[in-house]
């Protein structure tokens, strides 16, 4: 796991004609790992077709002399180019090989479980729980690590990773205040940054539901999903995360999840999960 970043801040004052006084101000701050808000609704039920699997995937030298010109590079030493992660929507890119996901962790609810089971991706690590929310990932012991069960974020803290893909939000659609979803999701991002300061974070959009699910007239509907996706997109901008709008890959002309891509109107079948993977391959960051 990557170490903590050392934060440095300061400002050098300009020279004054007459020095009148000097003041040293010590400011101490204490970070928070976040606390959960209350959820007024029960999580969605998982379809019988999705198997419950609880096993995670086996997963300075001396200063150089001053010189007027550029310093020559020492033989055998190459500097790795700095990566720039987009803050906000990730544009389409050339298809990446599956090795791109070698250092990735996919964390989410039962839809992430479906991705693990049916996408065909053989690399990466997976942390998921049926009914997972931006609240429960902090403290609900759902992930079996052998001797005990821990929360998804505690399990993630123990893994080495270069990027984290989040798929959360469908189980929070019934929350009374969308602001609670925004604030709690922000805490999830903060916690991941605390545990993995060097990792790249991708917020995936919530996938749509089918027209049959829409007809039920419940809070699990595409109008509500669109509102939550706007919050997720805004959070990506605010927090400097990538926003991977995978929902657009599985949305039909009617704005719903096509019947041939889902099990029950909510969870993607193998065909839908393969489309999801193809979208991630062509939207790298």
C-alpha cells in the first residue's frame, strides 16, 4: 500500500523596509475517516441468478553539482512520465489491453459482483456486497478475509492498488435527501485517498433500469438515477476524480436498460457486463 503523502504549505513574505514584528502561528488539523448517515430504505434484493461469492480475487541520493546547462542523464536511469488524471468525464480512448486493469480494484454493490462474475475480465481485484451503499462501506462487516468479516473500505485499505473503480448509488435512491448522498460519497473518496494517496479514483455512473422496472412506479427509476448521476459527475470535478459514464453504454433509445442486457430490470446479464467492460477498455485514464 502506498505511503501517506506529506503535505507542505507555506508562503514566503517579501522583504520589508522596516521589520516591525514576527509571528509564528501553529495550526493543527485532524483528518476524519467519515461517519455514516442513516438510510431510510432497505437495500435492493439480489436476483437469484447472481451467486454470492465471498472470496476476493487473489489479489534519495547525493545532490548533483550546480551547472549552467541541463544535467546529463546517468546511464540506465529513466524518469517515468507523470500521469495526469482527468477531473471529470473521461473521453473515449484507444482500446486498452486487459493488463491495464492489473492494479485495479473494483468496489461496489451487487452490480459489481455481476461484473466480476460475467464480464470475462480475468485480472484486477474485487470487493462487493449485496445492498452496499456509501454508508455501509465504512462499517458494515460484509467481506470475509478468512478469520473475520470487515467493511469494504477496511478490506480495500489492506490491498495494493493503482486505481479504484467505484459503483455505488442504486441502493441509495430512496434516501430522503440527495445532499446526504453527496456528502457521504465525498467521505468515501476522502477515506480512499487517506488509505491510498497515490491511487487514481474513478466514479462510475449508476446504470439505468429497464422499462419494466420503471413501470413499477418505485423510487428505483431512471429519473432518480439521472439526478444521482449528476451528483456523482459533480463530485468527480470537486474531488479531482475521473468520471466514467458507463451508463451511456447500456442505455437504450428509450432511456432504459434494454431487456436483452439484464436479468431482472436492475442487474446486468453476461451480455450487459461485457459491454460494461468494453466501455472501461475504451475510457482509460
